[in-house]
């Protein structure tokens, strides 16, 4: 699998609000006839569709992130770690294999699954999607606070909150400042900052693209270790 990033971003283009405010349109010369060829657009379409699937199906994203972070893993390990039924696990695995996000090695029993981390960066929005972002979205499956926040404010503002949470744990901003930046109540900012802590703790350890979202503070955050991160996916014991 070869998931290339769409566009590189400069450090100074990542804003505390996560890019939810409108920017001026990008210059027209960033696109040319070659990049707008129907063939080129068609080649990129599957990548966009895959990311949209993960953004719209948090349960599926949760399985992808687990395989991405802990692979190679077997379906029974996923069942144990994420507390999923056998039928649901294999349904999600088959979906991820079909769209090319997960590789399945059937030469062993049980089969082994691996996944490459994906990244999409759009400098003019700016939008950054990495496994850490997908993990944050997937946590709505097991965390009522994140589920509430997403239902009330949507995906874009959760990504903004994730960026704000990272800055907070790095000592660069306060909960009140995060609330102002992303335009939520201070109590909601406090709630979501701590709800996102597991995604930050595991992402810093396992997401190779973590610094794209936190180029300035990735190594400055005070986060719990993985065992102490409530809600973080733990590596399940292999099944014989």
C-alpha cells in the first residue's frame, strides 16, 4: 500500500483552532493541467473515499487504528482488545482489506493483519488527517464525552480540539484559551481536552505522522504512559 500525503504543510500554517476559520482562497497557480487531468483525479479518488469512510465510520476507524498501531495482529486479538464479536471483527477486517487499508497474510494461522499509517495534509484549509486524528474520532465508540462533543460540534471542531489539547498538555495554552479558540464553553473544553488524552498518548508513541499535527510541541506534552492512558488501545496477547 502506498498512501502518499496530498500536500505538505509549513509549521506556521497549523493554527490553534485547527483550521476551522475560513482562509483566503489558495492561489490558482498551485493547480495546473497535469494535476487536473481526469486520470490524475481518478487516481486520487480512492484515497479520498477511504478517508471519508473512516471519518464517517468510527467503529471501522477504531479497528484500522488498532491494526496500524499494533500490527501484525490477528482477528482474535482485535476481538479481545476492542471487545468486538467475531462476526463484527471479520466484517470490519474484510472492509479494510477490500479498500486497501489493511494487508492480510493468510499464510499463517491465524491470519496476520498489518496496516500502513495514512496521512492527508492540505495546507490551505488547513486540514491534517493522521492515525492520531482517526483514533480521536474512533474514541466516540467508547467515550461518552467525545460522542457528545462530536454530536454537538462535528468532526472539524473535534480535530481543532485535539490540536488545542496537545498545546494544553505542552503548557502552551489554558483550557479557557482552548475554549475561546474553538468557540465552545469552558466546561466543554476541559471535558474534551482530557477525553482526548489517550489519543495523544498513544499517537505520540505509534503515529509516525504525529509531528505533522504538532510540529511545535510533539516532544513537550506531559502525557501518561500507555498503560496509564485510560481508553488507550492495549496490545492483546497473541492467540495460538
